[in-house]
């Protein structure tokens, strides 16, 4: 009897959701555009009719990402490759009848379902991890109220997590105010691989501030995720170990609402973590966002998440000014291009302390650092460890370019 009452209650609840989801198109307005400062990949709309029972609610037919506890699709060879899709009839209804029934009810309410294996959204780097902890994107062929879909997705059997794949985020600055700081042209001495933008509207409260959606590097004192990332692999906020670091996970979820979907990447080149042992002892990750945000805001908010665990934050792809314009004609280098030794002559040391020299690669990262006595006007440095490419040297507020060959 109780079961029948529960079924009837769910039926009437589903009917009420269906009626609330039927909103005229004239009431729906794009929540925000999808441009270089706003992020609305799924073109989510908001109900703007004040007399509507769903006034102010989001509506979408876009993408959700679901993590499952077990693999329930049949004919699995058809969806092993990334980017492949599956429909409701691909669910193994003989072995998983309750799963099939749950998704059939979902499809009746919200429209035809399409599953998609998305390596970018789920970070599947091997088939073994996919079958142990399957993760799929799910699409509906008609627009529905966002919170209704989210409610039912979270009540599906064998769910690990449910999230919006493309969480919409509004920017505080118009896209027309942002101008490329300078182009990325290493041959001419311009270094800006992350396409950092600058607010050029003089009446803007963030005038002249930098905006970035590229890579930041976060150094931590502890490894906070519940799985080991493979080399060059990644993770999301829901992969944080909630038994130990729930406060960090919750803080980052709020952080996503402001800055957009966060992705963490393990980058051995940026962080110098060549081995698993080193990585777990000194975790270092790249962190990316889908839209442009003011750099100082991101830096401040990330740095204050957990003082005891976040030890340092910096731009991975640091932009630099046109360093060719700062060329000091008195300084000369031999030989350029070079193979193993680089000789620098006619250095004018005006300080009473040591002179510092930096080698910068084409990504704007420091590839070498040297200190030598201020009494030396000619020095020789070993560059044999550098890979082929274009590099820049900064010394005494002067900069110049050299080419490394093997």
C-alpha cells in the first residue's frame, strides 16, 4: 500500500513538473551571451514573465555529466571510443532492469535521452578507469526547467555525482571592453600564450586590469583528490576526497558559480613533477576556467581557500612586454645561434651586489637563473640543457633574444 502511495505521489509530482516546464518561448530570455567574457555554452534561458509560476528559473536542453557506480550499457564496443553516443535502448535492460526503468521515466518526462562519452568532461584517459567508474554526458532533445532535471538525475540509481557540464557564468565587464594585451609572437618578442586581455574602458571600475582564462599553477601541501591523476591527466571538483577535504570541495563549488567550471590538470612540464612519489609529496596542478576573469580576483579568492594547504599561486603562461624594445645595444652575445655555451660581453654592472640573469622560454617561463659578481663584464653560461627553440635573456633591465640549437 505504501509503495502504491509513493508511486502515485511521484506520478503527480512528475505531472506538476511537466506543466511547469511548459513555458512559452516569449517568456524565455538568454541568461547571458556566450562570448569571450560570459560563458553560456548551452544557451541557458531564464523565465522573465513575472506572472509565470517559474519566474526567474533557468531552462535548458543542454548537457549534464553523470558519474555512475557501475557500467550498465550493452554493446559496449560501440561506445569505447571518445565522442561516441548511445541511446536508451543501449542500456542492458536484462541485467539492469531498474536502471532502464528509471531512465525510461526520465525520458518520458524530459524528452529523448542521448548518452555521450566525453573525455574532456569526464577525464577518461584509459578504458579501465571508464569501466570501473563510468562517466557520461546526457542530453535531452527538448528544453526543460534546470532544477527539475537536476532533481531527478540525483535520484537515479547508482549515481556517484551529477553536475551541469557547462555552468553559465555572467561577467562583470562587457566583452567590448577587453582588448588583447599583445599578440603572442615569439619571433618579434611578444609573449602572451594565454591571450591575456586588458580592460581598456576608461569608465570601467577594472580599467587597465588583466583578464585571464588560461592556466594558473596551484601548489599544495597535501594531495586532496580521491584518485591518482595519470601523468598529463586531470580532475574536477567532485574528485576531491570529501572525507578529508569537504570544506575545500564546498568552497570550490561556490568558486565555480562565480568563475566557471574548474578543471585541474597535472602538467609535469610546468610543475616539474616527473614521478608519482614527487607529485604526491609536493602536489602541483594547473587550474583552468572556461571564461575570462579578472586575474587579481581569481588570485585572491584561490589563495584564501585554505591557507594551510595552498602554498603558492602564479600564472603559468606569464605574459611579457615586447622585450625587443628594451634591447641594450652595448651588450653582445656569442655565438647566436648557440649549441652549448653562450657568451655575453660588455655588461655594465651598476649595482654594488650580484647581477642576476634570467633565461625565458617562448611560453614566458623561466628556463634558467644565474647570479654572478658585479665585477664581471663578460660571462659565459652553459645552455646545453635547453631544448631547441627561441629564448630571451633578461639582465640589468635589458633583454635580448637568442636561438638554441642542438
